[in-house]
C-alpha cells in the first residue's frame, strides 16, 4: 500500500495531465499577458511556486521576466526542463520549505496549487514559506478557487471521455474540503485517484496573507481580472505586496 499523499501520486501521474488537458499553454498565455499588462509592469525576477509542467513560467520568460519555478512532481519537472533557457529554470522542491528568501520581485502560485494539506497550520506554514521568497516591496499573485462558489455549485457526479478513457468523477464536501474521487480503467487496469482541497474562503485567505505582513492590493474573480464577487466568481485571484 502506497504511503504517498494524494498530491504526490495524482499530480505525478500521466492521467492528471490527460484529465486537465484543457488547462494548457494557451490558457496560461492569455492570463499571463493580462497580468503582465495590468499588474506586473516591470520585467523583473519571478518565482512560480507549484509550476507543474511550466506553462505559466514559460510564458513569463517569453515576455522578458527572469523565471525560476518549482514543483514537487519529478515527472512534471522533467518535462518542464525541456523548456529551460538562460532565463528559465525548473527545480523539484516542496512548497513547505522556502526556496530563496527575500529574492524575487514576483512570486506566483497558479491554478489552485494551494490548500492541499490537512490542517490550517500546515497550509499557513506553506503560505509563509511561499511569501518568504519575496523581496520587500515584491508582489504576490495567487490564483485559487472561490470556496463559496464551489460550495454553491458542486457537481457531484460527472463523466469525461478523454484520450479513449472514461473518467468517472465524484465530488463531495467534507470537513470543509472539496474531495474529488476519480475512477477509470486504462489498458485493462482499474485506477482510483483523489484530490482534496481545503475550501479556504476569501476573507480567511486574505487574512492569512496579511498575517505575513503583505498588503492585499486587490482581489479578482476571473482570468480577465474582473472584480471578485463572492457569489458569482469562479476564481479568487489575490494580488498582494510585501
Ligand atoms: C493543480 S496543479 C497546477 C500546476 C500548474 N500551476 C499549472 O497551472 O499547470 C498543482 C501543482 O502543485 C504541485 N504540488 C503539490 N504539492 C506540492 C508541494 N508540496 N510543493 C510543490 N508543489 C506541489 C503538484 O505537483 C501540481 O503540479
């Protein structure tokens, strides 16, 4: 029996990348160009925390930022390394530990790459490590789910057919976590994976960010940076300064 945590096995599996294949470089490109035009106006150094295969990091580097990025998944980082250049490097690293303290003008954490630990204390300690990487005066951008929206619009059962695989997805809310169970069969073998993300609401999360002595400058509700609305926004995008 594997003792790995759900996020170590699921995100390192090829099936995560099949199920989420619409979360691609094109989506990242559109969002990053909006961020770069409206929020990150100087092309300085940037850290992408939980970068996956590097779709946001790559786009920032193409726009002239000097980018470093890390993820816990060795397979994602091996793939991301194919994109490396003078201004783009990838590392395997755990967000619970600081990477380079007081080093970056920008730190980003994209597409719900937070809230994976069981206790608030561990999630808060991850957040503390993430923002430690910022220089004083540097900017933090976090792209997280809107807990209130997830609570109101939970789709409890869904089937998705992708690459010839039928993914059966069940969602429930338990202990303030949205738990997604993913069952499927591939090449005669049965698989089950799980995702469990804490539903941290906007006030709590902005409060945690402020506890780390950052000022929350703005909150947005989607990738076009419309203002955050607790009932209708799908995303919670927090823009803060150290
Ligand atoms: C939902 S994915 C998003 C990936 C990427 N930001 C994107 O948008 O494509 C979450 C990522 O967080 C990474 N992750 C999970 N726990 C981590 C940890 N403790 N430290 C660093 N990365 C972690 C996973 O491996 C996965 O790549």
